[in-house]
């Protein structure tokens, strides 16, 4: 995965170096570097945005599969996963921890 300061994240095949997908659909109006991260199972990529939302993309298809509103001010720059506790951290000027809810239908 290549993080950029544009409005796309590049997903690269680790074996041959070819571009698999451009993950697009999240805002980055300020052109700040957004640090995306893989989920612990490697099936999804999550990235913040200049709108303060968190977006999730399928690694298999490159499609946007999730969009979460947050209470972050704009420019949510960093998302990172803790594989041991299956918890995501999101950061801008403040830090939030996200724990999946197993009761989601």
C-alpha cells in the first residue's frame, strides 16, 4: 500500500509490484499525507479524510465498503489497527479508539 497526499491510496501487489487498485472516494482537500492501514485480517484498508470521516475499502475488489462519521475535526490523518485487541485508533488533533460492535446487523 502506498499512502499519498492526494485523494487516492494505491494498493500494490506485493508479489509482482503491479498496481491492483486506486482506492478513491475519500476527501483530502488539504493535500495532507493520509496514513491508511490494513485490518488485522488483511481484508480491508481504512483511511481518514479531510471531512473527518473514516472510510473502509475492500482489498479484494478495491470498492469502498464503509463510511463512518466521527467527532474529529477535519483532517483525520491517521488510522492504525492493533491486531491483538482488534481495535483501531484514529488521530488528528485528538485520538479516538474504535472497537468493533459484534451486534451490528
